[in-house]
């Protein structure tokens, strides 16, 4: 049983955006945001797994990196 003050394992959508930005010419959060039509704060929240993007936004982000969506995002199941 998990105590209320213990952190539970995170589940949901994870991503590799920060790493991909670095390997894509050190693309800034702001530059990525402008290319996909959102704010820098949205990109930051997605990177920190505080916000799961819509499917449309996830595809736009993967298109910027010229990678399949599964190379950018992954599902993290509860363990």
C-alpha cells in the first residue's frame, strides 16, 4: 500500500523532446514552440511530463524532428 506522502510511480506519456532538441542543432523550446504553433511554456510542460500533448501536436513535434512519433513519445505503464 502506498502512503499518501509517498510519490507514486508516474504513468502516462513520456518523451525524448529535450534530447531531440539538443541533437537537432540545440533547438530552443521557443523555436520549437513557434514551429508547432504553441507557447514555450507548453513545450516546457510537455518536456517535464506535466502536460500530455494532443495527438495533432504530438505529430507536429515529431515532424519537426523528422522522426516517427514513437521515437519522440512513449507510454509509461504503471509498474
